[in-house]
């Protein structure tokens, strides 16, 4: 890697800034940034320029993600970054926050040198979050991810959708593209039959915090969260971001859902 810069696609910063300026949610922008960075890593280690990307490369990318090869390449980048930055290897099982020195700014490694202050600040923060889980030297970046051989069909299709959106952005901005967005085909997934949990299973799940959690306060909190999920039908992300002022005595809650859209739900 040249100049210790993490791989990224041409005009990737402009794409992410356009999402920010178009008022997309921080989580959505983060997901796009992560997906595009992984695609850039794939191209980087295979010596493929973005302008030369073909349908064959897209097909190989699907297999790459399905096999979990992206995890190995991300580890290679992590080790190279640590080596180039002169960071000492950590042999002990310290917390991830101790892996890099306080003055090591990973985001700064991937941002343009000449850009408005607000843009640099946004991109640095974004890339720090994307690459912030580099993990301990000589240890897996994501232990949970290593339990499976690779990504499932839904995850791969989401990442392919990010590449599609990036290509459409380039068309909108009159930038050259190596292939049309429609050429990025989604993977065929299995149709799963939706199953409804039994009342007995739901009751056991709701009561499980009181049975397995040793801290009574945490147990009560977790049970309340489960009760609220089942009583309102809200999303988990909406529950986590719920504030007390969003709830009134009548059991009506105002929440911010996907796309920063406000909606109300009721406790039944």
C-alpha cells in the first residue's frame, strides 16, 4: 500500500459526502463506506484498476465474500499499517482500544489533503469508525466473523447493492464507469419460510433476563426492553435510540426510524 493509505475507490469521498449532504443517516453512510472499502481492498490485492472492472471481477467478488477471503485481506492491511506506522506488536490480550497509540489517526490516513474543514472532519471520523476495529496485532480483526467461513447471501447482496449505488452516483456526476450498475447482479438466495414463535417460547425469552442475569438492575432493564419490543413492534435500533422524552403517559412513543423518518407507535 502506498503512503500507508487504506485502499478506496476513485471519488469515494465525494460519494460519501454527497450522502451526508443529502441527509442520509450516519449508520447508512457508515455501511456504504465499509462496503466500498472492502470492494476497494478486493481490487487492490488483485491488481485490478477500478476503470478495468469487468463482470468477471464482480462474479469473483461474490465468491471472495462468500469464502470470507476479505477477512484475510483486511488482516494483511492491518499488519501492513501497523508495520508502516511503526506501532509495536502487542503480544498480550489487551483491550482493542490499546492496540494503537492515542496519536494514531487512521481516518487521517484516508482523507484528502486539500478539502474544506467540515469535509475533512467528517471523512476522518467516518474512516476512523470503518477501520477502528483493526484488532490486536497477530489476532483476528473480528472473532465473531471468523466463526463462519464467509458472508451469507443477504450480506453479500447488500454489499453488491452498495457498489451499484456508487456506480449510479458516478453516472449522476458525469464520471466514467467501467460497467453499468445493472451489470452488478445480485446473488440468488434461498426462500426461507417465516416461522412464528410459540407463546411458550416468547414467554421464556421475555423472562430469560431475570433467570440468567446476575445483576438485578440489568435484568430488569433487559426484560423491559424485550417487553417493549413485543408490545410496540419497533425495530431494535429504534429501541436503542429511544429517549424518555419520546414516551408519554398514554403509552404513545415518537421514534426516529429508517431514513430519519419520525413515526409513532403504541404500547399494546
